[in-house]
């Protein structure tokens, strides 16, 4: 039984967006969606890798990946994404939800193992400040998590 609806993989540079937008809208929405966030939900004294695997990846039904330039540059983000992919390899990839927070050049997505291929094969969500697109974004994200 999973403790969380989704584990969020993101760069610390994108933490403000994750806290103010993602966490705010999903955890305080109806019905609330329970996220696993490393700065809040990881167990102190446990290795980061064990926390990523036990709490994050095995403890959550889905994985949300927040892709930005910072994400691509972060070795930890790439590591977490690879672990998530290996968990869901046996199942179908519908368990990994990708949010494109900002445009990233295609050649850069190739730096992250499996990301380029994932973006080609699977639907992903693109963050937008435009009110109508933004409303659609939240509806689609909630639906993807609840599936």
C-alpha cells in the first residue's frame, strides 16, 4: 500500500514553483492529492538513496518529474529519474508524469537517460501562465495522478 499519491522529482532551484504551485494546488485541492516531497517527507538519519527508493519511488503510486534546465543539470534529478524508470519498466510508463516547466532544448533532454525517449513516446504536461491553458494543465495533471 502506497503512502503517497505521487513522488515529485525536481531541482532545488524549482522548489518555489513546487511549493507555491504544485503543492498548493494539489494538496489543498479537492480531493487532496498527497505528495512525497524530499525536504518534508524524507526520514532524517536515513541515506538519501534509501529515502528516494523507500519513501519516494516505492511509497508512491506515481512519480511526477518537473523538467527544467536545472533538472537537466542536476545529477540527483537524473539519478532519481533513472530509479523511477527502472521501477516502472516492468509496468507501463503511465506511472511517470512529466511536467515541462520551461522549454529545454531537445539535445539537452538527451543528456538525461531515457528522458528524450520518454518525451517522444508519452504525453507530457506543459506548464503555462496563460489562464486557460493553466486551468487545463491542473485538470489534466489531477486526472493523470488519479488514474
